[in-house]
């Protein structure tokens, strides 16, 4: 289902982790609706290819926005500041920022290394904070930030303690950011997806036993598609959600209840 959001037209967005997966689909959906997009990823080859594909996808869409690729490592506060500056230099303003980049490491509790824990918190949590700071420095009232949390913030997944705790931090950080940036009329929300069909969940999709077990915990009995996260994302960014801030929106087929 295609939902139009005419109020997004002419806005400027940054999407991190846009080289593939949900980030690439967010960039595509925004560009299709006339938003100028800077997509950024740590993997420049992936990002360059995605930006070229997305530009080609929208070549014939009247009024579509551009998609420009950039490199960022979200752990690096200065790199995120430079990314925000790039968006403003290129398109003249900054209205939307999607903190989407993330990693999903696996290790039983007794085997999580210090390096793994630090990397997870640095990418998944510090990355969101630095992104929001960089965005807010350029945004005017009406700006909107959306972070990617997860059902794993509220449900324990064995072998994923680093990830689960990082996403719980993202959920609460979203509320903290919403309260303080609300003073300037900037809204901050999060989406908490369940299992979504991307490279990140390839391990479960390629293992029938793991897939069956995962789907046991999904009341709708299937994985979500990236496109099914796009609609809620557009809602949170749009004028329809102008009185919604500090909210973590579950888009998980009901799996947070199981
Ligand atoms: N797929 C799911 O089922 C699911 C569920 C809940 C939450 N999420 C969250 O949604 C977001 C997107 O997930 P996805 O499934 O599209 O993942 P993905 O692995 O397909 O894509 C993640 C992207 O982030 C980039 N990235 C990783 N580290 C980075 C860094 N330090 N700096 C910049 N870019 C970096 C990767 O290169 C990749 O392009 C993540 O935050 C993830 O935790 C995903």
C-alpha cells in the first residue's frame, strides 16, 4: 500500500545505515515523496551502489528527490557532525534524521567480550546520540528524528544480551531526547521492529528450525517486510504525527506480547 505524505515534499533527510536493508528502503520512500536524501553508511561501496540504484528507481517519478551517498561511521561524533553539515551544504536545510545504522552481534552472556560489548553500545547507542546531536544543531522547529529500537528492548532473546540491552538504551534515550529537544520543537520517536526480512535476519531465514521457533513468538505468524516498516516511519516523520514525540512504536506482528 502506497501512502502519500505531501507535507514531506521539499524536506531534507539524512538516513544512516542506508546502504542496504531498511535504511535503503527508508531513503527510497522519502525520495519518492519528494524529499532530498543523504544516505550514509560505513560501507561506501554498498552505499554508492544503493544511491545509484535509488536514483535509477526514481528517474521517472515526477518530483522525486535526489539520493546522495556519503560515508559515516556512526560511532564517530565528528563524522556525524560532518554528515549533517554535508546535507545542509548540499540541500540548504535539514528536517529529518533517521538513526537507523545498527549491528546485531551474537554471544552467550558468559562469552561476551569487552570489545564486542563496547562496539555494540558504541554503534547502537552512542551512534543514536551523536546522530541526534548533529541533527538538532541544524534543525528548526518542526524537525523530526526517528531512531531504530527493537522488540529486543522489551523481550529477552538468548545469545543477544549485548543487542537487547543496547536497544533498551535506544528506547529510553529516545524519551530523553524527546524531552530536551521538545524545547526547540523537534520531535524524537523510535520504531521497534520485530523480525524483518533483511540481511540482519538472514541467519533465521536460512535455518528452518530457527525460523519456526522465531515465528512461534509472532502472533501474525510471519516475518515483516522492510516495506511494512516504511509506512509507520513515514507517519512518524509526517505532519500527521506533529503531536507525537517520545514514542516507541512497535511494528512487530505482536511479538512483544509473547
Ligand atoms: N531486521 C530486523 O529484524 C530488525 C529488527 C529490529 C530492529 N532492527 C534495527 O533496524 C536497523 C536496520 O536494520 P537492518 O535489518 O536493515 O540491518 P542491515 O544489517 O541490513 O543494515 C544495517 C546497515 O547499517 C550499516 N552500519 C553498520 N555499522 C555502521 C556504522 N558504525 N556506521 C554506519 N553504518 C553502519 C551497515 O553497513 C548496513 O548497511 C538496525 O538498527 C537494527 O538493529 C532490525
